[in-house]
C-alpha cells in the first residue's frame, strides 16, 4: 500500500533527492541486493534509524540536527 502524507506529498530539496539517489546507487553497487533495492528502501531505513536516535541517548543531537536543518533551509 502507498500512503499519502496529508493533502500533499512532502517537499524535498533537490540536494535531498540527490543524496537519496547517491545512497541508492552506492547500496546497489556494494550489496548483493540488485534490482530489489528501491529508493523508498533507503528512505525507510533512514527514517527508522532517525526514529531510534530520537528515542535514545542521542536525542539531543538529533534535535540539534533538526534545528540546524530548519535554519539552513531558511537561507535557501
């Protein structure tokens, strides 16, 4: 199933899309997964890892990273 997040899909910066694609290509080359690997898999793993970090002793750093990202996004 595919789910929509609210009334519109989330906006992504071009550099975020590029990063997902670069990671996807690197994983496809370095792993034995091949054509079974999709961009959404990279994003799913990243989101789960962020969730784990947010609920761990590294939560303060995760929140600081989000604050930094919000600040850097305002400049673009």
